[in-house]
């Protein structure tokens, strides 16, 4: 029998097929990094400084302050709907025309405009009446 000749790869193609090429490794690492950032942004966004958590806390405090001022004004009045037995506005939550929800909405809107509490009390008294003496 004759000797078998070794096959030589063509010039420029000396890569062994069993070894992964570097671009595949780089691509896999890149995909892993992108997935990692995606997971981080979904699950850990509220724990990072500057991610908006401070804004939420600030707006929460503003909402609580506004809510407190609405209740302060509401404590000066009785519900003006006429159907709930003139409950104190601060306790009532009826949705009748000229009722507690409408009045408290009116109070909130005027306070959001930046009007002082005393002026809002005057506006509510003028529009709805039923001020507690």
C-alpha cells in the first residue's frame, strides 16, 4: 500500500475547527453584558441614586402636604349637598352634586394654584357656604 499524503489546509485558512473564534467569544460576552444591564434596569432601578426615587419621595411629601391643607380647609365646612345630613366636610365623601368630592376637588384645585389657605376658605364659603361657626 502506498503512503497517504497529509492534507494541508489552503493558505490563509489554518484555523482549527475545534477552537472557537474570538468573535464568537466577544459576541457571547456582549450579549451577557446587555442582558445584565436589562435585568439591572428592571429589578434594581429604584435603588440607584438619581434614578427618580428621590423625585417620588419629594412628590409624595408634596401630596401629603397638599392633602393636609385640603383637610385643613375642609374642617371649616359642612357638606353642601343637602342629602347627607350636613356632615362635616372633612368626614363626608358623598359624590352628590355640590357634595364632598366636588368641594374637596375645588379646594385642591385652588390650593394647587398656589392660593393661601385663608383665601381658599373664602372662595369655598362664597361658592358653597355651610361654614362651621
